[in-house]
């Protein structure tokens, strides 16, 4: 997991919408994802490639279709990484 790639991927509202859609629907083809947006297929492909580069998505190729689903383990790693900043907070304030 590359934190800069993850945070870059999560910084865009379209990519966050894609992730939320996949969370609700599970696995979806690239075409099904694209049909939910008023964007070109090339634009959706770009967003999917950034999400994949950040390891936020799994890709499953079946014949001529590509299906995507969320890689939950990366989100777990992010939460653990963020939690380290909460450790010890307030202990020196006494």
C-alpha cells in the first residue's frame, strides 16, 4: 500500500462515488460503472486505473469484460495507520 497513491485516489469525489457504488453493489463491470456517470468511458477508465494503482480495487477479467470490487484490506490498513495518531493523545495534558 502506498499512502500517497491512496490519498490521491481518495481525494477525488468521482473516485469516492465509485467506491461507494461498489460498496453497495459488490462487484461491477467497468461498463456498468461508467453507465452511472455522465462521463466518457475514457474518464471512468482513468479513475478506475488510479483506484487500482492505489490497491483500492481488485480487478477480475472475464473474457472481454473487467469487473471491479473493493479491496477492504487497504481501508483497514489506512484506519490502523490513522489510529497511531490517536495513541497517547491527552496523556501529557494532565
